[in-house]
C-alpha cells in the first residue's frame, strides 16, 4: 500500500472516479469497426480508464462517448490488462483534448474541451 501511495503522489494529473457507462468504438486488427458499452472507471486531464468485456490492441484509436456530456473524444490505447472476466483499458486523449473538472468549468460536472 505504501508504494501505491507514493506513485499516486507523483502523477502529473489527479484522477477522478468516472463511475458511469460510456460508449466506445474502435477498429480491430482485422479492419472491423467495433462498438461497445464500457464501464467508465476514472479519468484525468489527459486520459481515461474503462472496463470492457473484450481486449483492445495497444495503440488502437478509440472514440469515447459519454451520454452525460455527448462530446465524442478520440484516444489512443496505452494499456489493456485482464481483470477477472473484463479488461481494464487505459487511454490517452488525442487531438489536444483535455478533460476538466467542474471546479474549472461549470457546476454540472466534468466536460471535455477540445
């Protein structure tokens, strides 16, 4: 536990619990476009982490859509780790997108800014 606390203190951007479903889409290694509902785990200014029932290849481009914010965001898959029957997928936003907290933008919650 002590090591994990140490790592968290050195993150460039704090993480926030997402805890809501998000839509994701990507192109698989066979050229097929895939779409799925994912469980949003957390996010920070430069990326997000979701859980899916299937693996996604590293460096795949994904699009994330939140029903609450309805702004599609592009991201690159940085890791995909199996956690029981699901996969944790960490993504880095692309195209200059940043996720800001409600304290920085509005009282309605996190939004994505391009």
